[in-house]
C-alpha cells in the first residue's frame, strides 16, 4: 500500500513540476523562435504539436488520484478531494485537446486541481505522521512562492520579442502556388508578472509600461485582437486579388458615421453605424465626395436631406447644418465619419489557426504580399527571405504598428534578407537591430517595387 501511495505522490509531483516548467516555457516561448525545420516548418507551428503534450501532466494527476481513490481507505472528505482531482484533471485534458485557446478556462481548472492536490498531500502526511505535515508544507510553500513569481500581476504591461510566421504557410488562396518565404512577425504584449522583471534582466528588449486605469479586461482585449486579425485578413485578400487582376479590391461604399458630436444638429437623427448614401439626392460614395458637396452646394445653416442605410432599412432624415469647426467656410453636421469599404474577394482563402497567434492587424501588409506571391506565376520573391510588419489599409497604404523594436530584434535572429517597416518605425527598427536590412515603405506598391529591383534572377 505504501508503494502505491508513494507512486501516486510521485505522479502528483511530476505533474506539478511539469506544470511549472510549462508555465515558465510559456512566458519565454519566443526563445527558440529562429528554429525552422528543413521542410520550412517554423517554431510557431511546432508549438501546436508541443501544446497537446501538456495533457501528460494532468494525466499524471488523474492517475495518481484514481490509484489512491481505489486502493486506500480514507474519509469521505478525502475521497471527494481525490475524485475532484481526477475530474478536474480530465477537464484540463479536454480543454487542451478540444478548446486549446480557452486559456481562462484552462487556468481555472488547473488552479482548482493544484489546490486539491495540496489538500491531499497535506492531509496524507498529517495522517501518516500524526502531526503537522512539515515536509509537504515546505514543498507547497516553495511552489506557491514560485507560482506567485510566475502569475502574480504587477500593474504593468510587458512587451517583448515574439516569433516570425511564414504567411505563405499561414494562409492559402484558391488557385495559388505554395509561395516563397514571406514572414510576418509577432510580439507578445500582456500583463506583466513578477518573473518578467527577471526575464527583462536576462533577455533583450523587454519593455514595461504602467497599466492605465481604463485598461480593458483580458477577455475584451482578446476579442478585439481577434476582430482586428479578421479585418486584416479580409482587407489583405481584397487588395492582393486586385493587384493580380482578380476582383475590384476595396470599393468605397458610402460614408460611415463613426460618432455624433455633443450638441450636434445630427444628434437624435443620425446614429453611429449609419451609412450615408445621398445628400439632397446626390450620391456620395466616400468622405471626399461628401466634403466636396458640402463645400460647393450647402451653406452653414441650410437644411440637407440625408439618406442613410441603418441596418436593413433605408432612412431619410432632414438635418440643419452648422459651421464646420475645421473650416469656417464649410457647412457640417457635427459628426465623425469615414469611408465605408466593401471588399471584393472572389477567391476563397484558407487560414491556419496557430495557438500562439492570437490576433492583431500588424501582419496585413505582408499577408497581402504573400497572396500576390501565390497568385503570380513563378512567384515574386526570387529566393529572397522577406520579413515585414505593418497594417494594410483599403487604399494599399501600410500603417504603423506597435512593438517595432521587438519585431526588428525577432527578425534579426532569422535569415531574413529584408525587413519592411512603416516609415514612422524605421528609426526604431534600425536602433534595435543595427545589422538588419531595414527598408521603410509607405504602400504595398513600395514593397513590390523593392522586391522587383532586388530579387534574384
């Protein structure tokens, strides 16, 4: 019986040690990032395979608890504790295998299981030795301290280097070839824990910033970055298809009302989300057309009949204009607007969903380049290893993104021949990675021109 007890405790300890090592590994997951197999599989893809191996640790807990539950006589309370360990461990395994991005759920089940294991270890030793369980107590205190270092929040956010992602492996457009090496690059930006201060001393380019009082929750942030990634994917697809002569790209489709200013004449008549299609019967497809019409045909104080799309309805409203705060000669409604864009994407695209790639729009420009590469006979890279960052806008311009120094450093660890960055980020990229070939660009056409002029034969 003692041998079975010892084996069960050993399984508990193996699982706990494995979980702590995995937690440390998750916090410095970027370190092996330059690793790429001979078949072009990158570290970010290898992580997916390794992630499922984490199920071994809760499996150890479940087996250990089950052995004790079946073979040892104990009180109903301890039996319930061990049953809880077995059940929670199985739930952890289920989350790992079937809902790998449900990190909050995984954390909840893991914390519950670890607490139950602590209770079981303490009660078992107290029963065996008829006294305070000093041995288990010291071990548990040590683990609690270590877990506090790895999990306790500090009130700061930390940004640190990430890893590259071959966008020709991440996404594939119907009818396209496999394509060359065109890397986007990720950085990690998350709430900092105590251990991050140590990591910041050991590794380069850890940047800390105090959290703002109105900082969104983790779940809100996650939902936002997923939405931004989806938008970036759609815009990149449309722009790339247009560049190779497939589809119309990003087409202006009215003027979107983003916000209503306080005390605006449009207050109560227009709503955020409305799409303006006509002014006094005059079609307006984009903001420029709306501004031009208001300058030429409307004087401040005059009324304008505005036709808008509001959900599935078409609504016509009469609005009195006022003097524009930006231009004293122009009439305005007192609303914030932007051009609504309709994306023409006649080809289907399949995306891979990597566990370590949560979201964000910063891969947009390089994803556009990857689709152009796939759809151009013979490709466009000419053997160059290309990397870059920047959003892609509906007019083909490349927008600024965060984490430029960390991204430049991550790319410098690879065999990249060039690192494309938005013009505003070029200086920071050069400073962070002096030996990297940093090329500042404003549009996707700038990228295509540089590649055309510098690729091999």
